[in-house]
């Protein structure tokens, strides 16, 4: 017959184990409450940006279709198409005007566009900063409003909205120049 006698666990050993467990759990916490001022969030700025977005197809495209559904070819709204983009942002409607950055992201066609978009700035005080948009772009509306869901650099903790409207459209090529007014709250 085997010896089934177990050694008793001392209360001191049990207490030590519990204390060390709590100590390590507390030390390895994945969150903590921070003061907004520790991240420079004492006051907010409202910045209004105005620029032009050049969405081009054809020989030197800035938007390219990367996927489509079976019914896309028979859809009048391109339903099921997915495009990626790297479109220049300029200070004026002419593509040769001063370039201030790029609109990078993707769109999925439904009755409007689902836009996942980053305005990436390469000039001036916003160089290296981004503004992120995630929302619906109703392309048949005169002015489309889309939410700003974040940003980086100067625009860290950004929120606000972007208004886009078609400035010029070539129906043969699909090339478009879009005018954007962006209103962003940031530290």
C-alpha cells in the first residue's frame, strides 16, 4: 500500500505565496490611470485645413482597384469593388501646385464609399503628422462629411470631421479633384 500521507502546508508558506502573487499581478498590470496633463492635453487647438485631393486613374493612377465581387461588373455603383490609393494633396486645384502630402488608404464601394483614409502631411509644421478618417463618403452628395477618428504627430488624440466635395470630375477617365475642409481638435 502506498504512503498517501501529505505534508501540511504552513500558513506562512500560503501567505507568502498569496502576497507574491498579488505583488507580481500588480506589477504586470496592463493599464493605469494617467493624468491628461502628463501627455500635454491641458488645452485643445482647433485647426482648419483646406487642400485638394487628386484621385486619378489611367496611365499614372493614384487609385487602383485591388478586388471586386462577381456582381461588380453589372453594378451601376461598382458595388463590391475595393481600391487602394496614394493620392497627392495640394494647396490649389491644379495638380502642379504645392504638394503638402498624400491621402493613403482604401475605399470599398457600396451605395457610397467606405473610406479608411489617412491624410499624411509632408510639409510645414504638420510634416510627419497624420489625420485618420474612417467613415462613409456619399459620393452623390454635394458635400460629404466624414469623421476624424485619430491622428499622429501634431494631431495625436485628434477628433473632428472632414468635409469633401467634388471640385472637378472627368467622367471619361474618372479622374477627380476633390476639395477638402478639415476641422480637427488636437492638443
